[in-house]
C-alpha cells in the first residue's frame, strides 16, 4: 500500500468540506475557469499553489480548490528526484515538476474531485509558443502529456473527474458553469459568468468567443499527430464525450 502523504495525515476538523483540483495543459483556459469558479461565494480558489498546503487551510468556504497545469506544475505520479535530475542533465526534461504533490496524492484527500479543461492542441500549442516562448516539440509534449493524464484519470476515477471543453466554456458559459456547480454540489450563481473581468493575469472586457476553435478556419497546423499521435486520438474522444454531456445536460434543463 502506498504511504499516505504526510500533509494529509492529520485528521481534518471539517471532514465534510469539499475540495477540487483544477488541471489542464498550459494555455488551455485553466486560469479563466478557476477565476469563474472563484467568483462563487462558497468557493475559495488558489492559483498554482505548489506547496499543497493552501487547499487545506482556506477559511470560511464550503469548497476549497487549487489550479495547477499539467505537466509543468503537477503530474499524475510522483517521480524520483534522482530520475528527474538524470533526465534533466540529458536534456530530455527542461525542468522538474514544481508541485510537491502529484495528482494521486491529491486524490487521497476525502471529498476531492478533479475538474479538467481541454483545448484544441493547435490552439494550445500556438499560445504556448507565442506567450510562453516554448519550442514546438516541448509545447506539443506538454499538451500531449496533459491529455494523456486527463484521459487516464477519467478511465480510472470516473465520477470523481469532470472534463469540460474550453470552446464550450466560451460559447456556452452558463451551461458549462452550471455543470461545474452541479459536479461540486453547489447552486449556480450569476456572477460566475463575469469571471473574465476578475482574472488578475489576463483581464478582459468581455468573454472572447473568437478564441474558440469551433467554426473558425484553421490558421495554424502543427501536425501534432507526428509528435503525440496517441494524445490526439484521446483528445478527440474526450472532446466528443464532453460535448455530448453538454448537449445532454442542456436537453434535461
């Protein structure tokens, strides 16, 4: 049996408190979604708390959450420090994961759920290359590992993870945020829809629907199937499921 992570060994004085770990590839909408969720009066959202402590010490909220990007901040499993240094010295890994705990460590927390957001690979990689100044191979690897991680989590943990599409969040924010609230056991609040105004990193005057991949001409094609073919296939499967779930939810309302 795996050892319990030290930070989670102390009894929780609020055992019924709910927690959420929000993950996604870099430049896939994680900050936007975290800010929208954080507008809810019963939610306290942390941005990229790599210590792992914040999610347990937030005060006065029914739901405490943390947002981290895969794989540059958090990974599915822990890796040995020696292995990380070895790969880094060989040039295969640009930097070691920054989070003290992996996703499986977080899943040891009672009442924790995972919220994952996915975005078209070309759009995500293009943004990583322009804003993050990543090279194509590195950006493709990061997007691919994020998709592989989300796919594996969905396969193993089922109802503990909700996957939403970045496009759907832009085009149907009320529908997607309603699903998120239902997933977290919350009632929907209208002020969540203006989360884009309160994003401290990328504040916007309005929700920029033109960023959605659906229905727009493909301006950039990186041929990601040459770099991460398995991830491309899994992304399409995850996207189809997320879109179908969104349609089903809309029809039920």
